[in-house]
C-alpha cells in the first residue's frame, strides 16, 4: 500500500487508528476525525451540559434514571428520544437508506463498552483519555463536527487545539451524523481534503 487515509466517526475505530498512526505506518497521509472524542469523561460532561437545554420534564426523567439505574422507564425513554433527535439524528424522508433501513443493534456490546446511553460512560471505556497524547499526532488531521453534534464544538476544539497541523471543519446546524445531514458539503470537504493532503 502506497498511501493510506484513516477516517473515523466516533470512538470505535478512531483511536485504534490513531494508535497505528503513532507507529508511523508507511504511506499514512492523513487522519479524519469525524464527530469523535479524545476523552470519555469530557464526552459525558458535555452531554450533561446539553441536557440542561432540554425541557425540565426531560431533565428530571434523565436524572431519575441516573439516580435509580432504571433506563427502561417510559419517561426516560421519551426523554432520551428527544435527546437523540436534538443531537444525533432523526429518520425522515430524506434520510439515506443506509441510516433508515432496519438494523440489528449491538446493545450488549454498547452497554459493556460505553454504558446505558451517550451521556453516561460507565463501561470499559469509561477511563479512556487520549487528550494529553493528541500532540503526538504528526500527520495532517481533519477534525469534523456539527454545531448540534454530540461531539460539541468544545470537544472538537479540544482535539483541534492539541493536534499539530490540524484543520477543523464545523458544520452549522448539523448533528452527529454530519455526513447524512449535509452530504454535498461533506463530500466536497472530503474530496478537497483527500486531493490536498
């Protein structure tokens, strides 16, 4: 392989890829970090900040679920649906088929690795923290996020500020699935990045 570009959307593969980048694989040209995170606890803290902008009823339902550990109550599930609609995605008539088709979710794996929801990193990744090592990334890096994203502007800026030779693309009005909400702009950005970096 002569050239390699690594991209990630969320924690799943991104930080394994960054780990590979540290070993300087031959041909690595750039990294693209799309709506991901450098630290689990920062992510949880920012999600809780986003919750403060929700209705009092939703905030109370989420707080009650966190107090009791019952993440199955109808009030909590409704509040979490509102949270998802505000910051992750909503399936509508223009949603790409890859996002709208029926899926089998790995709920058990998510619960074990992350926790019961986006704002409670209590799983095996709860202590994940790469923030102090971001400065070790030596290849050009594109950080991508939306203004209404789970990867809040503060989280994205945390990565952007610490990665040498980084560029940050912030999509106004976009949630976590930036590439599905502003596909044309996203594709133009990716094409430009891949042609120049």
